C-alpha cells in the first residue's frame, strides 16, 4: 500500500515512522512559489503519522494511518497527486525532490 503525506512550509510538517518507506517526494510549485511538499511512501502495516503545527502554539498530533487514503500501487498515488495539483491553465508543477529532505525519520508509537 502507498500513501501521500503532505507538509506545508511555515505551517505544518509531517514526520514518518519506521512503518513508512519514503519512495518519491515532490515540491508543489504554484506560480513559482513552493506551496506544499508531498511524499509518496510505502506503508508496511498500520501505524501513526506525526503532524507538527509550526505556528504558536506548536501542536503535535499522531494520526492513525487508517485515516490516510491508500493506493494499491505507486502509479495510483502519482495519478492522485497529478489530479490534486492540476488547475486548468494555472502555472502549477510538481518538481521532484530528494525524499531525505522531506522530513526526519522519527519513531512514532502505534
């Protein structure tokens, strides 16, 4: 199973645990400005994903992976990202980036 995780610079970021294997990462660029970062990760069993709000007061939420939309294969996740990021004639792109730059691998209790 594959999932798509999102981080928005300056707003919140996502940290994955050991049950997530990062596969591909993309910057969502809207009119030349990075608005979000997406990570496609392979999910090895049910776990939690940590969402950290970067604004005061900083809030940390450990969300069960059962609430994430899942895809049978990586192609399905890629198609969903393309659908999420295409807005007619607007200047939007998904720019591949290094998965290691997405977020730290932080153990999260299940």
